[in-house]
C-alpha cells in the first residue's frame, strides 16, 4: 500500500523529467532557485512546511534526475558562473574555467562561464559520475523525505538516494546533517555528492579531520549540507554545551538528519553513551593512577593461581568477571586489609569488632576512622580491583582493543565490536580503561570524571526530522518503532538478487574450521574469482593470514590496524585471484566492485568465519557479494569452539551435545539440526543485547530532562548576562532575606577590591574598549573573568559584577551537573 503510493509519485517524477531535456543547464539551476523563493514566500503566507515541500517534490526530484543524466552523459556541463561557483573554482577539482573557442573569434562566453566536470579525483582515484537516478532510488528519496528508515540492498546506491530529499528540504533553508558510521564513509560520500549540491547552489561541508573550535569546523557546520561520522556530531554537541562562549560554538540548526547505516547507529551503538571525561580536582585524590599499578601484581597472581573458578568466575563473551568469596578472602590476606569488600565499614562498628577481634580498642578506632574506610574510598578501591580482574580475564588485545602509537606515546584504543573500526575518541567508563592501561604497561590516563554525557537517542531528539537508510532495517523494525517511533520501508531492488547463499558448515573445532575456510578460498581463487574472508576480530584475521602464508598463499588484510590503506585494499578486493581477510570493517558501506572477468567466473565469494552476535551483521557481510544483480556467493563456517554458543541455555546446550555425540568421528558435522542451535544462540544474543539497550536508554532518559534544564539555563545566561540575576533568584528564592543580604555584601566587597585594579589597568592600557580578563578566587576556585574595561569604568563596576556573577554561576551550574552524572 505504502509502496504503491510512492510508486505513483515516481511515475509523476518521470513524466516531469521527460519534459526537462529542452532546458539549458542554467535554466535548470534558475528553476531550482525559483522554487526556493516560491517556498519561502508560501511560508511567509502561513502555508505549512509539509504542504510546501510536498507540492514541490515532483519537480525537485525531476530536476535532480535530469542533472544526474547530464553529468553522466557529458564530460563537461557549461554554466554561467555564480558567486558560489567562483568561490569554489580555486579549491575544488570538479569546476574548471571555460576555454575560448579557437574557431569562433567572437566567443566571449569564457569570461563569465565555467564548466562542471563529470570526472574528478577523490584522493588518488579518478571518479566518474555514471548515475542516472532510477525508480527505486527515487522511491527511497521520497521515503527519506517523509522521515522513514529505508532498507535498500548493498550496491543499490544509497549515497545517491539522499540527494533529492536534501535538495527538497533545502527549499525552506533547512540544514541537513548526513551522518555515517565512520569517517571514511563521510569523506567518500562528501566528495562524491558535493558537485551535484554545488550545481544547485547549496554549500556543502565535512566535519572530518578538522580541529575542534577551528574556523574550518565552524564553516563546515554553517553549510546547507554537513557530512560527518555520528560520534563526531555528538561530541561536537557536548563540547558546545560545555563552551561558555556562544559565538565560538560549532553547531547551529537541527533541522533534518539522514542516518547512513541507520541500524548500526540506532541499534548497535545505542547502548554506548557518548562521554567526555577529564581528570579534575573532584576525583578523590586517594584513588590515584598509582592504585591501579600497585594492585595489578596482586590481581595477576590471583588470576595465575585460579583453579576451577576458585577465586573468580567469568563469562568472556559477555565481558563479565566477579570475585568469589574465596577470591575476596585471598585479596584481604594479600593486601593485609581485613575489611576489604565489607559493606559500610565506616558506618558499622560491629563489622570492625567481628573482623578485627584481636586488634586493640585504639587500633580498632583508628581503623574505623581511617580515610581508607570511608565508604567513598572503599567503593573506589574495590572498583579498581574489580576492573583489574576484568582487564586481565575478559578484555584482550586485538579482540577488544589495540595498543597503538598516538601522539608519540602508546595508547589503548577501543575496537568497535559492530564495525571493527577503532574508536579513537572513546574510553571505557568507571576505571576499566585505566585498568587495561596498567595491564599493558602504559601510562595510566587517570580515572576520568564525567563532564558531559548523552546517548545517540537523546541527541537525535534535537532534530525536527529523522530518517535513515541501511541494508538491514527490517530485522529490527519493531525496536526502531518502539524506541524512536521510526517506520521502516523496504525498497525493492533495481535488479533481482542472484547471489547464492550456501548452507552453514559446522566443524568440531576451530582448527578444522580454519582448514576448511583456507581450502575453500584456494578452490575459489583457482577459478579466477575474488574472495572475502570475514572474521570477528583483528586477532582472528591475523591468525588466519598467518595460516595462509604457511601455505604460500598471498592475502591482503583489512582490519582496524590497516585502515590507512582501506581505499586501495577495497579496490583490490574485487580483482581476480585476490583473497582479502577482513573484520567487520568491510561489512558496512564498503563497495567491493568485482572486475568483469571475476563476474564472468561467478563474482565475489564471501566466506564468513563464525556467526556475528547479530544476524544483521552477517547479512551486511554476505551483501558485499552479488551487488546490483551481479553473481556472487556467501557461506558461513562455524565450530563448536565458537563464543556464540555461550548464549545457549543449559538445557539448549545439552540438546546440542546429544546431536554431537551421535556424530562421533565426523570432522564436519552435517546435521541440519545442529545448524539450528547456532542460529538459536544468535537469536538469544540479539534478545539479550536488546534488553541491555533498554536499560541503557532508561539510564540516559532518567537524566535527559535534567540535562535539558541545565543546558537551557546555561544558554539563557549566555544569551543575556542580565539573566544570571534572574536565574539566581529562581534558584535561591527572592524571599530569602538573609541570603540576599550576604550576597550584596559580597558584591560590595568584590567591587572594593576589583575597581582599584581596574583603574590601574586603565592607566596602562591604550585601547579603552579592549576586553580584559580579571583573575578572581573565592578561596576554593580560581576564575578568569572576561569583561569590558570601558564598560566597567562607565558603570562604576556594575557591569563587571554582572560578568563575575555570570561566570561564577555558570561554573556552579557545571559543577552541579558533573556531580549529578558522576553520582
């Protein structure tokens, strides 16, 4: 029903498109400009935004299709230059000066014209525009404009689908943020689509690789269309909210956002909040970096001597570890701390009597009153021991993180378990990152104190309209509707999918699995096809590459450690005879294009090693083959050693091994029933992760209203300094006479000290209206207050005090917020 309605609109678009071929290039641009003026005029006359945009949809989409045809069929598109064209001319590879026609002496057009070219360099590769929007892409664009999540298969050209809805919404001056899963995709899509947006007169920016608070980043955010990785948008927002200078904030409007690989962001990344941390004075000084280093040898010894879960229990796949009572007792003895892991020691004298019965009364009293036995310190101490246990038993290099050189020193960098990419800006919470740094012998970064935090869900709530696209939305459509109120629409493929999805193969152990994968890859390679071997971790990809090397088979490896070579590795991955071993880095947005001879011999073959924790990730991997109706194949290999089986219940595991016992001696277990258990484990994992996301969403939702209130108050004060006094009265109450009496006494005291300093500055300052900074301390904090020298003198200090009140109040609000989120 929904598809039928959208298909009928596509018919109208194509009819309009047929009538545009007679227009000149400039007439196409002028018509879009006229549509923008008409839309703004209708808005001023009270017509609703939806009605305005819906009435222009057919023509805007048709105009775009005609322009894509001209870019596809012509090497150059000649136009009269606009101010934007001239500005771009010196800096972009897709606009060139016109040359004078040597056969026409009267030709003067080169003086005011220029050419958009249909081929330009993206990095070191020449890109040729060869896209004329087809019906399914137009359908996807309509659904995006309507605020839906669309499912389109790999290779259907999702990059091009987003252009039309952006052009349409830009009629009303709407800024569109296009968020991608990573920086590589952001830069790629920005470079590919920028010429089209520029042709229509829209400015385009990309926030990647730009320094925070730089003019370049600010200019990118001021564009009509802004590309960037989701995490960078969110961190820039958090830094903006921490910034007490409105003029230097980065982000502006939150009109329209299009999410590329939407399920990756809205589902897979939803349970990980975006956090900015710093090491500041509020952290209890007793819990220092030294504590992680000092306790590490003890926890290491405990781990090395653990037998049959005597001291701790773990679940590696769920990243869970916990000391047993025996383990806690062992630590008490080793650390000579009989009250370790006892609850509320500082508040319960009976525990001291019980645990330290042979101590003297004086010693018991000293122990009770020791700073080490205060509840807050005890929690920090036990947290350090807990995180060290996790770091040593369930977090591993090249599986969960890498150790890499950053800024001339070694750093622990998290691997995104969904995408296989490195999360350069992220640190684990609550001391886990510090524990791993201690484990790896790296300088401990310091137990972070959260200064700002937000989830993807609550950041996206800021946008007036949200839409997105992915190859795997239908599988999570229920959750998308429940959590985000977003509907999913599956767009049909342009050509039928002919990829052969071969049945799951099950092996007794990992060694047998690896042999089978290598043999299969070599067999396919000999046929002249290309092979993509997909693994779950960097460690696994490296081990497999080593096994190929031992058989003198050359492979290329694409994972979180080789991303600098990503473009060239992806370009080679479709060539005849190439074997590429990759983590899930290759799973989303990566276009592996098989050569013609590879397609003639069966296309790209995807071999999956183990099932991912979500069937959507496996679908993304399989989708690398058989793009756009091309031939290809996919097959997954699993073993009884695989971590995914940990998600089976005890009863399910027993049933699994009953089948295994009936297949004695078989290296490869061919029973169809056993395959069902692997898919069951995957479904169990999906359900468990969904439950975890619900908890994470509730956690951030619980602080969202307070966050909005805090940021709202800050913005009020920053927009108008007079609001500081109003906010103070709201917070403290106007009827609180004793408070206000003391407050105004402080005002007089501060001004009596400050004004002589101001006058002294006046005597030594030549520029009277210059801004200065006044150092100020209240005994606990030191402030640097910006103020206008001229205004302070003219108002006899009242404007100065307004500045002091504003910045001291902002500081108090910040501290209140930080204490709240760290509690």
